[in-house]
C-alpha cells in the first residue's frame, strides 16, 4: 500500500470511529491551504496554537500517521499533514457516505391469511405477528427437529417479500453483500446453525443490533443503514455462538404427527399452490412415507399433476435418497 492510500485509509478509519476529527482536520486543511505558498511554511509547519487544537489531539494524529513532524527545536515543534490531498479526499468520501439517507422504515403489511395453512401453534402465530407489528425489529429463531412446522413458518414469511437464504450456502450467497445491497425489511435464514464464516456472522450481528452494514471495497469504507427483521430456523442451537443466540427470541417447536402433517400439507398445497384437494392429500400421504417435509411435498406438487406422476416421483426419491 502506498503512503498516499495509507493516509486515506487511516483518516477514513479515524473519522469513522470519532466524527469530532472531521472539524479538526478541516481546520488544519484550511490553515495549510491558506499558508502553503509561504516559502518557510513547508519547512517550519504549524503548531497546535495555529490551528487551535489540544496538544493531546495533535499527538494522536501524529501517532496515527496523519500528521508528520517537519521541524523540531527546544521551543518549537512544527507539523504538517502527511498528505493533505489524501486527507481531504477521505473527508469528502466520509461526508458523501453520511449524506446517503438511511432506508426509511415502512410498516410491514400482514395478510389476513398469514399462517392459516399451519395447523395448531396459534400462540406462535400471534407472537410472530406481534414481532412484525413492532416499531423496531424483533428477531425470531425457530428451533426443532426436522418434521416440525419451522419450514412452513418461513415459507409463509416469504410471502411478505422477505429475502430467503440457507445457512449452508451463505458463503456463496454473501450475507454481508446481500445486506449492503438490499437492506431487506425481512431476512429469512434457514439452517442458520450452519453459518460458519466469521465475517458473515459479524456483519449479521451488527445489522441485527444497529441496522448498519459497513463494507470496505477498493480502499473505500462505505456504510449503509436500514433496519430489518430476521426470522431464522435451526435444528439445534447448542453450536450457535452465544452472541448470535442472544439477539433472537427463541421458539421451540414440536414435530407434527403423521396425521397432522398430512392435513397441513393438504391445506398448504390447496391454498398456496391451487392443487386439487384430492391430489394434494394424495401427495401428502405419499411423501410422509419417506420424509416429513413440506418442501418435499411442494416440490412433488410442482412436478406432478396426476397420481401416476406422484407415484413415479416418490418411488424414484425413495430409491435414491
């Protein structure tokens, strides 16, 4: 990294940490712009009295490498910005980032039929709706073994326009980039317990807490703001980082019985996918023989429009699963 880009990075990092340095550095730039034509100025520099900043602040800027010492005697120590133009560029870059307005909070519209395909769990349905109606984000984590209503709850929340990702593929998706580019109102994460990338988790934690996401690309640190709700699911939570777990309201869900699963899937395929009720129940009865999964039933319904096709698909999956 060159000296110039190094000054830019150091300045941008400093003012991002403490915006009070914006005014201080602006005063220094103005003073140097005014006096730089003086033949002695570049040799002697200026002191803290010239730009009216406390000595300890001046020393911090010197330690950071933003200032350089150009003259020193028993009675006088003179300083200059290590690179005035790069410092100026950093100030302008930061101001440009700050002028970008945060994404405005919009009320989440909750359909009257949200969750009506899910059998039982009335208390959970109402709690999630309370979270959605909250003025500030309340994040929810659904926990339970395969075969519970976790996936169905997430699929219903997708109807609200949420961004859906799967934890096991989050490295390829890029949670940090998704948050920065989209600032989703609702983020839905299945298999959140499978997210292993530390940087992705850190970005998610910061966004969940503060509605802020920061990325550094091509030497420029950029920040966006916009709050959103996170709804996630996991089979188990014992391996989740405690700092991530603390940000969620955790709800444990028990698995469906065989008959409950058939009724739920029949209801879901009929209401959400317009599958004829007889065929919907047939799909549910066939799928439950090898896997209790609403998503599996949904995929069969997408492929098959007859009982014969269902039999063929299910037979193949049984033999190859």
